[in-house]
């Protein structure tokens, strides 16, 4: 029976049709089909194609979609697409973008083109862009859109309704409320559209507005913003400066991007890869990037090999040790990875910090001692039945317990230590942890064997 996961998805079917069109020479048909899709769907298809086919399809994309498609693709793919465009095409692609999207795109453009894009803006859009660019990309200020609809508290709801009818092109996307500000531009509250429609038209905004939506500081990190949205089920939220003046707003679609990028970062980081890496990047570029982590891993592997080499005589005399060494290292590696993953997740969600790290460390050490004793007994019994040597059984049991405790300690402490040093725990944590569990495991096992067997 075919499971649901085995059935082709809409994206699979589109990709197959487009590929057949390109291979058969039906370029115009492929172009029509491509431009009937949403920009995000076009971006997904471009990311799913090898470089040659990607360039052909990119040239078929309607120029009015170029800017939005560039926003949806990963950084690596975007760099490659931009390199195929001339300056005039790039400037034209940025023309219809929202200010927050434009700010994101400018970071990847050459300086000369960036200046040309900024020069092409009118005074109001240029000022908004300068505000957006003044904040880091991964902060609330970098996420926010300056496209807001504000009202005064003293006006009536009837006046607000007449004001909204003047928006010929419609309200900004994902508008669930209007932001109430004073004459000095300071944030006061929000007027939900549901309240606007259900209250008496003669009521003032002050009477109908809500004070429950606390503003977000522009200096907050993107992770803090995502946490606020999750905890308060927000659709949009106002962003203010340190004086409480309204700067813009953040919408839930921006927060979804933050959550997705964070998840991809954690997943790819365990393999030493960037979430922005192009799956179809040139061979030499991919090889160079991965060579860094392979080199680091090689150094750590030689460190573990050096430890084994120090006990060469012991291994020669007791061959069973060579058979059982991988068991000790593997058990420590799995246990350490469990703790490390838990700690990195806690940091990502803002749940783990120096104040509660000691409690987590104590808990993980207790878990490692319990699991160490249980699995030490299991492995010891197996070793006894296999080799018929009680001393070896007791030594491997002790080594596994020691390694599991060391793994738990390293898994809990490493993320906090790396973060304090400014190193990404998701990228470096796994490599360092593997080194610790290998070295401690081999040292404990072979060291105890040298002491008690020779």
C-alpha cells in the first residue's frame, strides 16, 4: 500500500513538469507556468534546481516578481541570482518592495547598487529605510515594517472609518488593529478592527481601544520577539524606541520566518552546515566550506587516536579491549548528545541561562549516574558472557559510568560556555562534545585496564 508520504506533492509535480519542459525545449510554456505561481513557490522551485536549469528559469521569471522571489530564496541562492542580473535589473526589482523587505535585500547587494537604490527612493521612503537599516537584522527593529496605520485617541470611530475609506489600495497586509499614538508619537494602545466595527460610531478611540498589547522594544532580539508572539498569540505588535515612540510593527509572517530559520539553523548546525547553504552550490565552493569542519574533526580524531596510542602495550596484551572500546565511546556520545540538544534548545527558547544552569547540570548528572549504573550492569554482563573475564566486565562497567557522567557534564556546560565566548553552540558543540566523550571514554577504559589487568 502506498502511504501518504509516498504520494507526489504539488511541488514535485510542478518541478517535474518544468524540468520536462526545459529538456524538451518548451521554454515559453515553462515560463507561463512559472509566472502563474506565487513568488514563494517560484523561489522554492529555483532552490530545487541545479545551477544550469536554475539560471534558465530565473531568466523566465516576470521582472515584476524578481524582488519578491529574491527575498524568499536562501542567501547563497540569492547571491547567485544577483550575479546574473545587471544593475538596472536589480534596481527595478527593488522598486515595489516594502521598506522592511528592501532593508533585508540591500544587505546582499553590492555597495554601488545599494547607493543607486537608495537614491531612487523618495524622501519619505528613504527616511523609513534609514530607520530600518539602523537596527541589526536579527533584532525587532530589523524585523519591523514601518508601514503602519495610526489614529489619535480623541477622534471618534466614525471619523476613523471615513479615514480608512481613503486607503484606495487597501490597508497594509495582516492588519488586525490600528495603532493609537499621542500627538508626540508615543504609543498608547491598539484599536482592534473588531472593536471598530462593533462599537458605537460616536464613541471615541480612547473608549474603544485596548491597552492589553504591550509594545516591543526595537532593541529586542528576534528570538525574544518570537517568544512574545507565541506566549500572547499575537498577529501583529507595535515596535517602539527607548522613549516609547512608535517606529513600526511586526507581523506574524515575519515571526514565522524567524522560527523557521532558527529550526533550520539548529538542524543544519549539528552537521556543521549553514541553513543558508545552497544544495546545488558549485562543487569547489561546497567542498571548501565543509573542509573547515572536516579539518577540525580530523584534529579531534587524532587527539582520540593519540590517547589510544598511549595504551598500545595494554591493547596488545588484552585484545578484548580493542573490541570493546567503541562501546564506551558510543554510549558516552549518545548520552552527551541528548544533554547537548536539550541545552541548545533551552538557549534557543530563552529558557536556559546562568541562573538555572546549575539546576540543569545537577539534574543531568543525576540522570547520567542512574543510566550509567543501569547500562554498566548490562554491558558488564554481556562482556562477562562474551569474554569470560570478570575483570574486563567490571572495568568496562566503570568506564561507561565515568563517560556518561562526563558526557552529561559537557553537554550541559558546553553550550553556555560557547555562547559566552561568542561561538555558536549549534555549530561547535557537537564536535567538541564528541572529542570529550571519545577522549574520556578511551582514557577511562584503557587507563583502568592498565591499572588492574597488567
